[in-house]
C-alpha cells in the first residue's frame, strides 16, 4: 500500500504551523516587554495630581430623567445623543471636581483623558454638556494658583449596557479613570 503525499497540503500545514509559532512568540514578547498596569485607587474626595494640576472630586449625582434640566439649551446639547428609540436621556451622572493649578505658570488642562468606568463600560464626559455646564469644552485654562470647579456630565443610555446590567444600573459602582498606563489611576465615585 502506497501513501500518496500531497506537497500542497504539506506546504499549507507548514505555513499554518509557522504562523502560529510566530504569533505565540510575538504575544509572549509583548507581554514580557510591557507589564500589566498597576492600579492606584483614590477615595472619593481625595486629592490626586495630573502633571502640575491637582484634582479632587467633591460631588457626584446619579440623576434620573425627571431630575435633569428641562430647558432649551440642555435639550439642544443632548439632541445628538438621541435617536428614534430614545427621546430623553434616562440617566445622567454629574460629577463635580475642583481643579487647582499648583504651578507658577499658566496651564491648559486636557480633560480628554478622564473617563467614567464601570465594568466594561467606559465613557468620557460629553462635550456638548461640558459646554452647557461649564462654558468650556474638554480643555480648561488655569492661571498660577487658580482653582476652578467643573461639572463633568456623562449621559447613561440603555444601549451602553446589556439588559441584565441595565436593570440594576443605579446600584453599579462607578469610578473616574484619569490614567491607564504605566499605572491605572482611578478615583472612586460616591453618589449623593
């Protein structure tokens, strides 16, 4: 009995095995080079620093639809969030934060690195509502020693969560993340 060897099949198997070995080597190499981020957690109300700016969460509110402003400017700010399924934002997390310039020069604070996190959910403060609440976008200018209080609004829509999580949305733990690597830095949120 003769065994017929097909060189085309052998070549394909060899290439697949070679690609698998290269993939495993690359993943191991990246994991060895870049260690997982350590986590540093700040309690609600505790001061944390980003570059030359100190920040502190002073208040956080989990607002229901009927507690939100009902004025033309607010509704105009959220119109891009809404689609044919939702005519209002069901929830809005509104965090209040003190920002202090501790340096001796003017600074521009980049707020785009801030995001609200809960499990797999992660979202930045919503730009249009930043303008509504603070008259600024995602950048804040501070003079030396200046202190500003900002409101960081994050809309919570049903499409952001699976149905099983949505049923207990008001009981979820949320945190504000302000750095991901090399150290993940978060500030816990406590709602009033």
